[in-house]
C-alpha cells in the first residue's frame, strides 16, 4: 500500500513536467495526470465515490469551561452547634432524598440547652401569673407602677428567652414538647436539605466538628449546565440563544450541544473573562460536575458547497481532488482537479470553484486521504 501513496504523490509532481510512467500491481498511472485503480484495489481499500454537498460553515469563538450545577442544586451541610460525630452511614456517591438522615452528632451542650428551655418554660407560668396579679393591683391603685412594670418586664423577658430556645431546639431537630415533658437527648440528627448525590464527606466517627466545619456536600445533577469563560475581546459577539458545541476532551471525543442562556455583565479582573451560562440540549448525558470542557460558541453560520476532508489533498500550497475520468469492469481511471478552498470544519472543506466538479464523480474516501496526511 505504501507504493500506492508514493505513486499518487508522484502523479502530482508529474503534472509539472515529469511524464515518466509508474507501474504497480494495484495502481498504474497513465499519461501525465491519470491514475488507474483496479476494482479489487478499490473494494479492498473501501474507497468511495461521491459528489460535493451543501454544508454549514460556522464562525465561532473558542472558549473553555466546566460542567456545573445551579447554586440551589448544591448544599454544604454543617451543624448549628459543635459536636462529636456519633454516626455517619453515607459514602461519596450515595444518593440521598430530601429529609434523609445524614449524620448524628453528640454533645453534652445539647442537654444543657434543653435544660435551660425546660427551666425557663416552668418559670413562665409563675411569671405570667405574677404579671397579671401586679397588673390588676396597679389598675386598682393598690400597688405602685414600679412593681407592675418590673413584673411585666420579667415575664416578657422570660417568654422571649423561651421562644428563642424553642427555635434553637427546632433547628437542632429536637421536639420542644418532648423537652417540656422531661425527655432530654444528648444527640441531634442532621437531615438532607436537598435531593442529590453525596460529593464530599469530610468527617468520620468520633470526630469533633464545629459550626464552621462542612460535614459533607450534596450535589443534585438533574440540571447540569456549562459554565464558560469568554475573554473580553470576544464577549460582545456572544448573545443569548447561540449554539454551543463542546466536548470533554479527557473523557470522550463526542461533541455535545448546548445553548447560551445567560451572559455575564462583569469582567473578572484576574483573567479578563466574562462568565457565560449555557444549558445542555440533553440533560440526560452522563457528565460529572467539575469536568473540564473545550467549547465553541457559534456566532454566525453560512452555507457552502463542500467536500469531505478525506477527498482533498494538499501538494505544496495547492489543493487537489481526484475525479473519475473513466471506469469499466476492471477498474477506475482518475484525474486530478485543482481546487480553490474556503472555510474548513473538522469534516468538510468549502470548495469555491465547485463548478469544475459539476456532474463529476469524486473519490471522497480512500487512499487519497492518506496522501493528504503525507
């Protein structure tokens, strides 16, 4: 096969004046600019004939970004009060539902807080009764205003303290009614604030955590999006609704579609970029938050007549393709046609002088592709 590529290359050199005949068991040049390919060679190399087609050629901006989720789809779980980890049954990757038990903390301070609430609640009945008695006496001018105001202040202060402790207990998922009945606990449970998947676990059993510590993190991946960074020189060309083509180069060559949804209005001073938020066309694609993405934002599209890249070869500074000059039962006879090319994509090259290929059969797949690489 190597001889085939060498002979094809020599064909184009022969167009400059060298008409020496090249012979090969599979491919033979005839004249100065013709190539003969046997039918057996054509089939064994899976060559293919075709014609030029109309394709889209995009003007785009190359950007980088990452897979992310909206802020409301992330949760960092911590505790309102410090404590020791009593139980944490979850691992990274576990799925949780909203309200599911995540971790149990233990601390004697929890008991002290319940004790304070129980004591102040017990005092409220007496303080309320004394306040109402002093109010009646003051209205009947039997006691002084000072005694009445003092009783009122003491009662309302205790009531505020009781309500505050009651709210703290609820935030700790402790039932105030149970505490009023004398049922104290040294443990509190923390439940999932959202549905999602555990993405980080920062604790282990017996470890002490303070309110400043993140115990674990949850991510809901139901609404993945693409967060892009666009340089300020390009940002004015980016508009809502534009198509985005991206791929996760470290994981796959598959191109994924998205659409610009939000364009930022401030520039990051550190790298002079603006954030652009894009929605995926198919949110069921298996992606992971934090994956790095290489993307193209399509800012303009035009139509053009084109050939597959495998049908075009570059010799020096010129571009050529092979067209059928003649074919019979034994094989094919190809001649080279010089091309004027325009825009390019990964799959197609725009042909500006497509009229020279009108009504011609073109070798769009085969050995010529490898010549182009050489």
